[in-house]
C-alpha cells in the first residue's frame, strides 16, 4: 500500500472520528466518545505510517527528504499534529467532547489536501532554499504551535456556546465542560502553541540566514507570523497581567487562529520567499 493510499484512508477515519464526537454531543450520548477516541488513534497511526512511507518513497526516488516541503505535506502534517495534541489533551484533562470541535478541523485539513484539484500531492525534489537541516525543526515547531492554536480555537467556540446558556441542562451547552474548565484549557493550549510558535520563528530566522543571507526579510509569511505571535502574546499578557478571562480570551483566541489561517493560506497569494508553499 502506498503512502497516498494510507493518507487517503486516514482522511475518512478522521471523518468517522468527527462523526462519533459530533453524534455524542448532538444526541447527548457520551459513550460514543470512546469509539471516537480509538478512531482518532487509528487516524493518527495511519497518518504516521503514511508520512513515514512517503519519506521512504522519496529516498527510493533519489530525492530523499522529510515529507514537510509543500502545501499537501504540510496539511497532512498539520492534521497529524492536531490529532496527536488532541489525544494528549483528552488523556490529561478528560474532556472528550472537545473532540467534536477539533476532529472536524483535522478532517477538513486532510480533505482539502487529498481532494483539492489545486494541490499537487506528488513527491518532488526540494527547491534550494529547503535543502537545510533546519527544515524539520522549523516546520515541526510551527505546526505543533498551529495545532495547539486550532484546538484553542475549537475550545473557544465551545466556551462562547456554553456562555450563552451556562445553566442549560438539556441542550448541547449543558453537556459541555464547565466554563472555568474551558477557559483554562484555552489558556493552556494557547501557551503551548505560543512556545512552539516562538521556537518556529527562531528556527525559521536561523534557516533564513543560511538560505538567503538574512535573519529577517519582512517576507509576507514572516510578517504575518510575527503578527500572529503578537496577537497570542497580547492574549497571554492580558490574562496574566490584566486578569482577562472568559469571552475576552475566547475572542482573542479566535482572532489569533484567524491570523494563523491567513499566515498559512492567505500569504501564498502574495509574492515572497515562501511562495513555494503553494506547491
């Protein structure tokens, strides 16, 4: 079985996990979160195998490199990191219904990567700028950060839904975790993502210096990465120094993830050193 087949299967497994979690939430059937969790584990394992096989296939083609070099591979890696970070979150905090707001994001990333006619899923030689030992460090740290921000986004949506009717017992809001729990989970995920994004920006700057002779060139992706960093830095500062909680933090988290999406997709429409991200 090829890497593409494994990754295609993992797309549908992510979809099945999202179905289980959403069914558990909408139909108020918490036991469904158990098969949902095992389905996420299966999706992550399939994606892991697919990425490893793709890595091996690239060496067999004589252009061996980590599968992190184009838009297709980065979307797959994002879904993999989102699934992995979510499983850790569920294991540690025992809040399985968060999966109803996280697994659809992972599925959409995989579906876009696998089904979009505008994305090339072929294994290709690296462009000169990507031939660096910093590739894995930079991309991995950035995408673990993005995954954490995606989960924080999902939890923030949950918070806003719950905050509308916090005392509701029979509706969807009544089956979500308590508001203080959601608020703390958002903070923990943002902090986790912020640390990884910071590491990603630093490794990216070192990589840029070796590739282009400058640590910072105000390339669109660099600029928007910095804007995203400042949004999340503002969130953490407001919480730690100003005591912000609740809706304010949720709105900032949503704003931050919007900046992540523009950094990831929007700047590909602009000319710059990171234009290879379109491939």
